């Protein structure tokens, strides 16, 4: 749902500016809950260890993804991001020593095929907007997101999920702010004062729904499941995105996209059966 909101907000606000606003609102919510729950901060010498993965995501992953999206087609961007599941499985095996279960790998591939059918059949695939540089940037962002998940899986055993996400997003916001101030031209700031409260509200709500809530929930999941298994649920993102686009933006699904959606849902059903066993 936040992707649909972000798409609407991008018609009024530059990408990096929107990302700064979203992360500011996400941080405000997360740290308000941290204060309300009176969660103690870790020792100063350990704060950087817990916070640094935030430079990968939401830092580099979203910066590279937004710049890459401006250079290539949206459907290709979604297709590249669908490989995050396979990257996480490989990195979890390499860095965490998680066992590669053949059924899990098969379900991951099946889910990615479904995502490919969902995202690769739109008009953008033949629009000529494809860019090698844009694709490489998105691929780099996807790798950063996958590495972030694996690193968080290592750290979540030592710190409360909420506090871990809050520290990650605080340093991620700092990194994005630096890039924003360097990258954004001075002429970009003036029109922001002319935006209505509705646009600012849309940006704020999309930030909470895109960064605060899902990252908090995902970190709780990583506390209970292996990174490989948790990563399979990321293939559901395009299904919810397309559903939201259908409801709120009037976008239609082709028959092949419906088949792709069914493949993803079947892969998730297989995960449920596999995990229950």
C-alpha cells in the first residue's frame, strides 16, 4: 500500500526529498514508541554495531533504487527486486551457515518466476526506457537490502527488534540526509513551501507504512525464523502492490499477471506446509 502512496506523492515531490520526509516520519514514530516503552539503549560502544546496517537499508538500498528507477522502467525495477529472496538465501548460507533445503530453494525459484510474470508483462517492458546503468543501480540496491536482512538476523538475538530498527533508521536517515543535501539542487527546495497539507500528509503516512511498520514487523519475524525462510514472504510484495494499484489507481491485470500472482500464492502455501512440518 505504501508503494501506491509513494507513487502518488512522487508526482508532487522529488524522489530523494520524499525519502527524507518518509524517513523523518518513520524515525519520529519509532523513537516515540521506544521512549514510551522505556527501552534502554545499548552501551555506547555497541550502538554503532547495531546501527550501521541502516546505511545499507534504508540508506543505500533506497537511494540506489530511487535513482535507478528514474533511469529504467518500473516493471524491470520490480523484477530485479524480486531476486532479493534468492540473494538472501545465498548470503544466509554463506554468512550465517543456514542449511540450503532443496524444497525451500524450489519454492523460492517458483515464487520469483511468479513475480517475473506479474511484473514483466506490462507496457514498460517494451517502452524503450530500459537503462543498463539504472538496472545496475537497482541490482546494487537489491543486494544492499539482502545483506541488511542477513546482518540484522545476526544482531536481533542481542537487541529488541524495535530498538534495533530505530537505530538502523536513525543512521539511515543521517546517510540519506547527507546525499540529499549534496545531490539536490537549491532550486528544488523553493517549490516545497507551496505543497498543500494533503501532500505532506500523504508523504508522512507513506513513510510510516513503508519504513516504520514493515521493518519493525520484519525484524520481529527474523527473531523467530531463519533469514532464508523469512525472505520468501518478500515475494508477496508485488501482489499487494498490484492489488493496491488496481483499487486506488485503476491499473488492470493481464491474464498472465493473474497466473503469476497465483504462482506466488502457491509458493507461500508451500512455505506454510514446509514450515509446519
